């Protein structure tokens, strides 16, 4: 095939040293060991790409909610979502670094399980906030506006000289 044959492509993508049995992923002793995760090859590149994408989406969400939205409740949702994505993306990149450097304690596989669990719990609380708290806050605002519609506005206090 020439200079860019199949051997070059498979070695560049990292498929030449891939040996991952899917049954290993279902074993508890695979995940809960002190051995650092093997992040070489295509799995490592995909994992790093996912963590980096989560971090970048968090930054983009923060920028969009800060400068492009005018609704107060959309800003509150965006702040929570962006803090989740930035924090978890940064922690994920840090986990990847520890695994890449083969650091025994901090690169262990169980940290990835903990990362996923924290991500899902945090996401659950954000969804609950969006589904439950935001509508109640909107209704409270509407009832306050209806109640105070007929009252005169507050007078501004004059500054004493």
C-alpha cells in the first residue's frame, strides 16, 4: 500500500497494542485495583478527547450563558451546567494525566468509576433543579408581580449631605 499503508494507520491510531476484553469491563476486580489504567492507544485518545470535550463545552456554556442569555433562570441553569462540565472535565483530564504517567494511587481505575458516579449524581441534581425548582421560582415571581402590581413603587431615598 505504500508509505501510508495499513500498518502505519493502525500503529498511528494505536490499534497495534489494543488488547481489551469486554468481559474484563464487567469484572469488579478489573475496576477496583490500584493498577493505573492503560491509556495508550486509541482508547486513551478517545478518553482524553471526551474529557477535553467536556471541559471545552463547559467553557462555551459559561460564555453563552454570561453574554447571550437575558432570562435569569436560563442563566442559573447555564451556570450550574457549566460548573459541572468545567469541573468534571478538568478532573477528568487530571485523571488521564495520572494514568498516562502511570502514577500508582492517583491513576487507578476506580477513580474513573468515582468520576462517572459523581458526574451522574451532579447531573441528577441539576435536572431536578431544572424540573422542580425553576418552575416554582417562576410561579413565585409571577404571583409576586400580580400582588405588587397595584401598589405604588417605592420611593428612592435621598442622600443626606
